[in-house]
């Protein structure tokens, strides 16, 4: 069964004193030449996508 993550789920965990795990990341460079990593979560990570016929180089654009 897959968990549903939403604000209610998070609030319940916090209010019940459960340990929460955070993924800290900074930077958008793939320094170790990994196929994927936390660098992919950066809004500056270059992964072009198209919306309404316009190509955006990064989410920041």
C-alpha cells in the first residue's frame, strides 16, 4: 500500500511526536556524475521541458 503524503499526514506525524526525516540539498551540479541524485531537485538543474510550446531550460526559467 502506498502512503499518501499531504499536509494532514505531516501534521499528524508532527503532533504525535514522530521523527521526521528531511532531505537537505543545495546546488544543481552533478559533481559525481551520478545518473540521479538530490541535485535533480534544484530549480536550477538543467532538464528542459515544454509548456504551451515554450521550452524552459530549468524550472527557474
